[in-house]
C-alpha cells in the first residue's frame, strides 16, 4: 500500500446499504409491529431478513457439516492404505480418498467465506436500520427524555448494542448445526470404537447444560453491564459538557472519585462476564478429556489402538470440540447478547411518545382567536372546559395568524404530582403582528410555555391552537460542526438578500470581519470556538432566517452585551419581525416600556397580562424587581441539578489563524501497530509477576497439549508394532525390522516380544496419559482465569488514566475536539478494551502457540516436511500482510 486509505478512497455506499433506505424500511416495519400486543425489535429483524438468512444458512451449513463428517473417513481410508498389514485398500482407492480429503477441505472454504460475507452484510443492514430507527425515535421524543436520564442509554445503544447484530448472524446457525453434527459424529464413532465412543460423547454432552446455564448467566451480566455502562457514559457526558466549571472550581479530584465509584460497579459486572469467558475457553479441554475417556474405555474392553481408529477418533472429537464446545456455546452467548440488546432497543422504542411529544392535529380550518377581550383575559366556561381534551392544533395555512392557549396545564417530571412543576391553567391569546413579552422570576414557567407551544411538552389539560408556521430559538444556543453560514441557513434554501439582512439585524457583521474566512469559518460541535454571545446570536439568526409566521425567542438577550442587546431588540425583534407574531421570553426589563402585551408569570400561573403601564399600576409589579439580575431559568425542575457549560466571554480564537479555528481532525495513525502499543497495554497491569506467570502458563499449556498429542502418537506406534508382531507370528524379516526401526521402536523390540511386558507397558502408557491430561487441565484453567483477570486490571487502570488525561488537559483541547469525539473514547473504545480486546488477545496467542506446536511436531516427525510448511507459511503471511494493511487502515478511518 503506497499510502493509508483516506475518506475519499472509500467507494460510494451501495443503494441497498444506505442508512436512509434501511431506516425507512425499519420504521415501516416497526410501525406495523408496534400495533401488536407484544411488540419486539427482534421480530422486525426476523421479518426483514429472517427468511433469506435461514434458507441460505441451512444450505451452506448442512453442506459444510456433511463434508466435515466425510473427511475423517477419507483420512482413515488413506492411513489404512499405508499400514503394512492391510490388503483391502487399492492404490485407486487411495487416490479417491486423497481427492475426498482435498475436496472436503476446499469446498467448505469456497462456500464459507461468501456465506460469512453475506451474513456480515445482513448484520450491517440490521445495525444501520436499528440506528436509523433509534434516531427517528429520538426525534419524536421531547426534552423530557433528556431529563429522565436517557442520554447515556441512547449513546450506549447506538455505540455498543447495535454492534451485536454484526457478529450475531455469523454464529446463529451454529445453534442447530452443532447438534446435527453431534448426532452424525456419534453414529460414526459408534461404528469405529463402539460403545466407548458414545461414552466419550456422553461426557462431552453432559457439559452442555452447564454451557447453557453460563450463556444465560452471561446474558444477565451483559444486561447488568449495559445498565451500568449507560450510567457511566451518561455521567461522563455531563462531565465533558461541564468541564469548564469543573476546572474553574478545581473539582477534578471530587469528580474523579465519583467516576471511580461508578466505574467500579461497572467492573463488577464485567468481571462476571470475563470469568464466564474464561470458563468457555476452558471448555476446549472437554474434547481432550472426552477423547481420553473414549480411548481408555476402548482399551479397557480389551481392544487395541490402530492408526486408522486414532485418526478418525481424533478428527471427530476435534470437530465435536469446534461445533459443540467452541462454536455452540459461543453462539448461545452471542445470540443471548443480541437478544438482550434487541430487548433494550425494544424498551427504548416503546417509550411513550404520547406523553413526551404529542402529535399535533393538523387542520385546514382556521382557528378563531379571541383577541378583543379586556386585558387579554379569556372567559371560561366550566362545563365547556371539562369537555375539552388536552390537544394541540396547528393550521399553518390560516389567513389570520395567532396563538391561542386555553386553560393549559403542562408539567415536567414523573407521575408524582407533588414533584411536578410547570404551568397551570394558563390562558393566553396572541394576535397577528403582535409582540408578546413573557417575564417573571426564575422557575416561573416562561420557557415551559414555549415548550408547550412547539410540542416538546405534553399537555395535561387544556388546548393550544396555532394559526401559522413556527420558528424557535432555544434558551441554550446550539451549533453543529460546519461553517457559520451553514449553521444559520440550516435546512432552508439560500436567500442571499435575507441572509445578509439577518446578519445585520443579529449584529454578526462585525464578528465575521474578525475571522479571515468570515462566514466560511468552521465552528465546533458545541460552538466552543465562539463566545457565549456569539453562539446566542448565531442561534437567533438561524431562527430569524427561517421564514415563519410565529417566532418563539427564549431569552436571546441575556448572553449579549447591553448595546448589542439593544441593537437586536430594536432592529431585529421590533423592525425586522414587525409584521410577525413574536413571543419573547426575557429578563431584560428595560425593553418592556413600549410593549403592549406583557405576560407576568409566577409559580407557573399568569398573574397578570397587559401593557407595561397596566402592570405597573397593579400591585404585582414587585415580581419584576428580581428579574433583571437573573440570567437564566431552567427548562425543567431537574435542570438546576445538571451541569451547564459556561462559555467564556472572551473570543478564544479572535487572535488565532483560521487553521486553528477549524475543528481539528482526529489524527489517524499510519503503518503497522507498534509493539510498544501492546506493551503499553500490559504495562497498565502494573504487576510484572502476573504478566510473566500468564505468559508462562500459555507456553506450558501449549507444551502440555503438544506433548500429550505426541505421546499418544508414540503409543499408537507401539500398539501398531505389537499388532504387527502378533499377526506375523514373530517371524521377523528385514522388512519388518526396518518398519519397526522407522517407528522408533526397534530398541523396544525385546520388550514387545515378551508377553509378560505387554500389559505392564500398556498400563504405563495409560497412567502417563492420565497424568498428562491432569497437568493439561490444570494449566489451561489457570491460564484462562489469570489472563482474563490480568486484562481486567489493565482495563481498569487504562480508563483511570484516560479520565485523568482529559481532566488535566487544557481548555484548548476541548475547543478543538468535539464532545462526541471525546465521549466515543469512553463509550465505544473502552467497551472494546473491556470486552473485545481480551478475546482477540487470547485467540491470537493460542493460535500462534498452536501453529508453533504443529511446526515442532512436523519437524520431529520428518524435517523434510518443513519445506512445504515454510512455503505455505510465507504464502499465508503475504495474504495476512495484504489484509492487515487494508483492514487496519479501514478500522482507523472508521474510528476517526
């Protein structure tokens, strides 16, 4: 590869893989499914792709299983051909057996990888469709969701849970393929070694209930881990957004202790999953022990080994190990985790939209507005009011524009009425070309009225009737990663004249002159490269640029200087929007003198509404005395407890070059992953003795496994030699002696000839085999549990180091890195370290040591076989280099 893969090198997404198309499909399926008695996200996955996945999977899986079952029989026939005492296998039969071995190995490989590619693509579609479904659900929910603690859950759903669909499909067919292979293998084992084979299989299958129990337990721990991860990610999200306050008050240590407490609870759940993974990796011994039991039972029945029987028994138990010990429990675990993830997504999708964001009733009939009443008061009819159901009606095409609130009660919070706050029995009528200012103390419910009008807060009582289109400027300004110009235009069509007028009336022209690239200057995800006042004006400009009939402005003047606020009020609100309906929430009482419609709120109720003079003449103007000094009001009762981002009023980037103004792209590493990266991970263990012990256990376990197999091979040679001597009647010939010498047993000839030593030697082989199996069992179990414990220790310290790193970073780091990018390190990346990295590491180490053990045995048996081994190894290494270089670059591109 001449250079790393960049974003421009990636091909256009295929039409069937586009998220828009998939999300529409899933939204349609979910709309149908939501009408069922028990809706399930898993059911829509089955409806979307279940049929083709099952048909294709059955075809490929059963073909592969059949060929795998046939291969040991071909191997046994070929081994029989090379046995000196055989006379039933011809050369032609040997060629057919060899061809059968090749085809039974080649065909599954040619089928398996396209099959896995297809399943991976379907899993990707499931993931993308689910992400789109979650995103659509978020858009339908009100801001109540943000205050109910769903932020961390949503982040975890979209970064971790949906990823289960990528891996689950490749394992789902192992659920039925494993038992089918087990039945076929049991039949052929019975044919070869009789009841002994079934006894060995019975021991193996006896562990399946334990594996199922562990899979169920893993799902429980997975669910618990997900809940605690949600809490940690939600907490980290609040810390990242409030980092400026934390640094200003030097609260780093206090928050570090809180994060550590949350992380420890999460680790307790992850530890359970890790120990289950260690137990699953220990189940590889079941096939070894089952094979040991089968062979010992076979010998105890008075039978003797032959090379053919050992090859077949070894092969079948190896396949049984793969299908029932490795892949089947893995499939149980993965499918259980997918079920948990799907269940969590279902619970999220079933969150009530009716209470959180009621759908407005669209009407083409103009709503009559009552505007000519004294002081704007609306007469109430108790009987009529009782019959009115809470509703929100919008008629954008009405000729007479206006907003009409009748007996509106809308409360934030849960079901407990004592803990809910908001607005109560509010009557309000605002006619065309009218400016209405809503004032009152903090927590009076000013922003709540706007939320009720736009539909972000459900109505408990009363009705809201709107004639005209809406545009809304939120109390807390928001920006997205793009240019200033795009942040203002947003989704509207570009109108150059209106755009420049909006810049002028929102006092942004001078700010644009300070930047070398003007309105083409890039801003960060949270607008952190702008001051609080600049962000407020850009957010206001976005709302003003949209052509609407009714403008809802939630305290846009608090974050700006006095002279800028006066400019915005006079030139934007009073002049530019003079022919529109404007509902302005404000604490700036100096602008109220000429306003004819002022609404004074207190404790969620309208105390009085009228002109400035009418309110001053009443006895209620004392409520206004405290408003000028208040900067903001919370959007809900829980907001006071939430950390808010305090934006510096100093333009951090005013003196910087435009290159520094841009949101810095995350640096993408190039080349291979250096060994120092892996060493750095193990350094986080901070226990050299544990690291050395773990590596020693890996090496010793592999030596024990390889040594056991080599010992069995020597035992088989001895049995073959003994059998050959018995069949020849001790008439040794030069050919026979040469054969024994080639087996390495010529020196034991005298012992073989003596019948008195046969049972003693066989007993010695049995005892040695049993001791080796006991040693192997101990080493493998110790290796697995110590390794996963070591990885967990490294993960804990890595997270702690990462948190210390971000809390000790300068604010310039947060100015140039979006909150989403930082949070991704604590959600997806830490999740990979907690869960995926230990699995990948143990698989890699075991695979490497197994290859080394195989090569060692090949060299011991016949060093000439080292030549083709090296050739194949070089070919595989070349393929690995090509894949790793490309795959690593793509993964890095995905992570940035």
